[in-house]
C-alpha cells in the first residue's frame, strides 16, 4: 500500500492533465490562475509583479517562473493584490525560467 501511495504522489489529475497537454509542471499551481478572454484580454491571479512591460511583450513574475505574453498594443488594465489584467492583441503565451 505504501508503495502505491509513493507512486501516485505528485501524479494527481492536474499534473496528468498538464502532461497530456505538454505543459510544464509549474503551470498547474492551484494558487495561480491564467485566463484568456477572447484573445485580447489576459487575467492573471497569483502574480508576483511585472518583470517586463513593453507594447509587444509582457513578462510577469509568477511563483517559480515568468509568464510571457507576446502580442501588440498591450495595456495594463488592472493590477492589485497579485491580480492583473492585460489588454491587447495577444499572439502567444509561454513560460520562462526565472
């Protein structure tokens, strides 16, 4: 019984889903949430701050990585208490090591 528990530890449904979607493991943190609304608005919860803010790229400090938004005409619409909203023409989202 202990052996099965050790094997399944860290292999919960969120991690399995991330693996199937080919996402990095840190992308499934329950204290962080990234929502994309219609291709022009990104809402991030659990942000630690803004690393880079330019019209075509925004890098956001998360727990163990940077969330990178690529696009055009980005505008910071809201930022308070680890929650931020960016508007613009979103082209891609990626993750980078800090």
